[in-house]
C-alpha cells in the first residue's frame, strides 16, 4: 500500500517556467526518500504539491486514501507535516510554546490534549528547555528543531522537508540527522546534504529540469554517478 502517489504531475508558473514536467512516483508507508537535483530542478515545486500549497494543474497527488484536491487544509496538516527551508517562515509567535501549540489549538483540541502534544513534540525534538523562549532569539539548529516540533504536534504520518540542514553548522547538522533518524514517519527530504541522504534515505529520486532522471536505492544511485 502506498501512502503517497504522484501521477504525471506538471506545474508551470504564471511566467511560463515549466518547473515540474510529468513526474510520477509512489512511496510506501515508512519509506525515507531523498529528492536531489541542482538548484532550479523543481524540488521545491514538487514538495509544495505534497501538502496542498500548490494544486496540480495537470496530473494528481494522492496521500493516504484521498486525493489532495478532496482534502481540507486541516486534513492535510494532520497527515503531512511540511518543514520549510527557512524556519523563520514557520515561527511567528512570541514563544516556542505558542508556536507549537498553534496547530493543535486550531484543531480545537482541549487544553490538556494541546499541552500533552506540545510537551511531547518538544521532548522528541530535544528543545523542551526552550519552551518559554522567543523563537527569533534561537540558534539556527534550535529554530529548525522547533519548526519540526510545530509539525509533530499535528501527529502527521508523513514529514516533507525542504533542505532541512541548510544554514546549519556541522554539529547542528549531525544533531538534526540523528533526530530525524529516530522518527518512524514516512520522510521525503529535498536536500544537497550527502550525509543526510546516505544516513537517512534508503531511496533517492534525482530531479533534473522538472523530470525524474533516476529513482532507486540510494547506494545504487550514488554508485552510478
Ligand atoms: P529547486 O527547489 O529544485 O531549486 P524550484 O522548484 O524552486 O527548484 O524551481 C524550479 C523552477 O521554477 C526554477 O526555474 C525556478 O526559477 C522556477 N520558479 C520557482 N518558483 C517560481 C515562481 N514563484 N515563479 C516563477 N518561477 C518559479
Ligand atoms: P501511531 O502513534 O499509532 O502510529 P499516530 O497517528 O499518533 O499513530 O502517529 C502517526 C505517525 O506519527 C507515526 O509514524 C508515529 O511514529 C508518529 N508519531 C506518533 N505520535 C507522535 C508524536 N507525539 N510526536 C511525533 N510523532 C509522533
């Protein structure tokens, strides 16, 4: 059973740029998949279709049992956690607690449940000690962890990440890789970070000019390059 199915997806921006050109792939529950390719290859555009930020102009995206076009934004947020390239796009509240509680509060969950989810997400991302801090004062690695916590608090099945280790120093990168290795979610990670690909992703999809150039076991892909 596939938790993600992308079929013949195409996306052209209003200025005529064909960012994604007929991409198809399926992902199993629990798989960790790297999406690699040069800047401008179409990785971000593809990822933005996996949680409904972009709607297919042509082709389709199915997550779990439903096509994304039939899902509400809340259904999508509960299933797909999207971690953007810049954590500052994701953190906007006065404290870490408020940012992580934002999603569960929006679901209308009772306060006790919100508290449990926030604490659980902060513990899982190893930033519980930062709970009352303003996010803008945190380090890059701490911000990244809090951004992941905001998504975990929605208890998604799938984590979609766009360059999660960009702008992190080597130590913060290592911490992040170890953190993600401990999660059992299905993971889709666009990255230029070879350690992240080799340590986390058993499968790699190579994108070039909006199409899939290669898709297979990570070790095979990198042996062939
Ligand atoms: P990647 O994530 O692999 O760097 P993107 O999906 O960001 O690739 O970009 C794919 C192509 O689409 C590039 O040519 C990029 O310049 C273009 N592009 C991205 N976003 C927009 C946009 N909002 N409007 C027009 N073109 C865009
Ligand atoms: P279950 O925990 O029974 O698998 P959930 O819907 O709670 O079902 O979890 C879906 C996914 O999220 C699973 O892959 C699980 O590993 C992960 N997960 C569950 N609880 C949490 C949590 N509190 N924080 C982060 N991830 C979680």
